[in-house]
């Protein structure tokens, strides 16, 4: 049984929805992650406080399952709790609920780093004083590998422009899903996601994408229709690897 320590009310903004009036993949990730941001702010361990202490949380992996379609103006409640963690991996679960119905679930893996030397802080040494609970299981894998025998092909490029970056001056982690989906094609004048929705999303954040940097995207889908992506920066470093599953909208 899931046990959450924080809740926040939302109404889905129409500007976070696509040509289907359905929430975009990045929009979904933003509502889920904002719940965690608000929680740590309430506990007095938000971005600015940690920065003054010389520390910062860095997102390593995220996995999201959207259990049903989600449209503009729906009213939901975000729930979150840090999970019992060990070593240098901080686990957190977030859900979106409509009453008793769980409509989306996110699991995430974070690292707490000392900004000065980039060393990792162990869970046992972190002075966070956050209540922990048990999160909900779901379908999207937090850890995955792109199949070695799946031939990825170049599908496009992008630049970490103003609208994609945050105050850390690198690409915000929530912007990647939409950028990757922009590169999927379904014929002339037919966006890939027309009549479709994201149902499962997993991303591994392997290196940051600084403001102004450019990257090439490689992608392919397997026989089960699972899409895989890898972004490679101009310096040859892999930025993110992603796994996405889509469903038809009814």
C-alpha cells in the first residue's frame, strides 16, 4: 500500500496539452516533478537552501506510467514521498490522483552532490530530515537498456535554446520528452502523436546539456513498438537515453 507524505492540487492547463487536447509528455512530467519541488520547498530543503549549503539534487533516472488519457482542465492532486533509500541513491515516488483513481505514477532516482567538487553525498550523511514512505509500483521501468541489436538511426538534431533551459543554464529535464517526440514522423502533415498518447516513459540522464549546446538524436522502435532514443552532444558525450511507449486515443 502506497504511503505519501505530501499532496498538492492541480488543474491541467490547456497550454500543457497537444493537438489532441491531451497532456504532452513533457507537460505530464512537469506536473509530477513540480509536486516533488513543492514538497522539498515546504520542508525547507529547496533549491536555494541547498545551494547555500553547497549541495544540489541531480536527477539520474525517471520512469512514468500514464494509466489513462488526461485532458485539459481536469482537476487532480499530486502526491509524493521520498522512499527509504541507501548508498548514494535517493528514491522518490510521485502520483497524480483523481479522487481515489491513480492516473499517473512516477518513480525517480536522484543523487545529492557537493557542488564544489561534485562528490556524492550518502543517504546516511544527508541532513534532509524528510519523512519517507512506500511508493506505488507501475509499468514503466526505472532502469532499462537500449537493445544492443536494435539499429538506431539519426532522426534529427536540436539545440538547448532559451525555452528549454532553466536557471542552472542547462536543458531542464522535463523538456526532453517533447523535444524527442518532435522528431518522430508519421507522414507529411501528420504528426506522430496525432490520435495517440504517451503511456510509458523512461529516461536516463547521463550528462547535462548546457545552454546553446547542440545534439544529434538517434532512435528506433523494436518489434513490440517500443521507441528508444539516444542524444549525443557535439563533444561526443551521450546526453540522455529514453524509452517510450504510445497508445491510441479512444
